[in-house]
């Protein structure tokens, strides 16, 4: 599978407060971004995979909700994560 325990720990260590801190908004946004990028590549090859397309749309919505929450709580953290992950708004 593309998302192993080591990959998750690496994402949370890089974007969160530590490798075991999975609850921060930045860590969750980074994980969603990694999964979204993977599914986007999958859909470029398999255009008629509508279940994956639906999952991708739902994941983008969840990431958007987390970004909106972070923007409301702390604008500096929001700007930092947007710049770090190259997410456009």
C-alpha cells in the first residue's frame, strides 16, 4: 500500500509537532494532501473509476474544512501550511 506507517510518521513529524502527534490540523492537512495527490495520479490513469473520484471530492472537502478552521483560529499557521504544501486558495 502507498501509505505505510513509516510514511505517515514522516508526514506527521515534518508537518506536525512530532511523529505521534496525529491530531494537529497541519498534520491532518498534510496527510490529506498526500492522499489527494496519490488519488489524482490514479485518476489520470483510470478515468472511469468513479468511486475513487467520489472519495477524492470528499477528501478535498475535508481538507478545505480543516483549512477554514485553521484560517479562523490562526492565520499565520494557515499561511505557513499553504505555502509549505503548495496548496492554492
